[in-house]
């Protein structure tokens, strides 16, 4: 099992930036990829961005492509989500997740084994 702890959420004005961090511990050697998901009030959890460990290949959901960047620091076992040009519709609880399987879709939450507790992001003026 991998333990995940997110941080970096907060309140930001539209057009602003935030960087979320997700620190992994435990059986991190069994991780093949990680992803960020978000859940807005009253809505389902949606995929935001993901990264495969092999080759650091990344994928993004359409609403965030070009504004958000997922990256990782192997030495620190940490994944980041840099969020720029934030919009009110980006307001949500953001969760990071880790998966021990390679292949399939990074955007499918069902294929992730471990989840963090979430960090809240609010975009408002």
C-alpha cells in the first residue's frame, strides 16, 4: 500500500496560480503511475492529469490542458500539479492517486489503488 498526502490547496483569485504537491510513502516501488482528480461540490470526481512513471508520459483532461502541468520528483517521491490561469470552475477538492498497474487508462479512477485525503482549492475574487 502507498500512502499519499496532498498539500498546497487554498484560496486564489481568478487568473492566479497554485502548486499542489502529493508526497508518497510506503510501497512506492510498486507504483507505475499517478494521477490527480478533482471533485466539485455536488459533482462526480473527474480526472485532471496523470503521469506514467515510464518515460514520464503525461495526460490531461481537456478543461485543464495548457493550463495545468503534472510533474514528479523521483528522489522525493512527490508528484506536483502546477495550476495556472485558474478559473472559478476549477474550484474543487483535489485528490492524488497512485496505481500499481501499468497500461489501461490513466483517466480511470477505478484503476488506482491508493488515494490521498484531498486538498481544497477555491478560485474566487
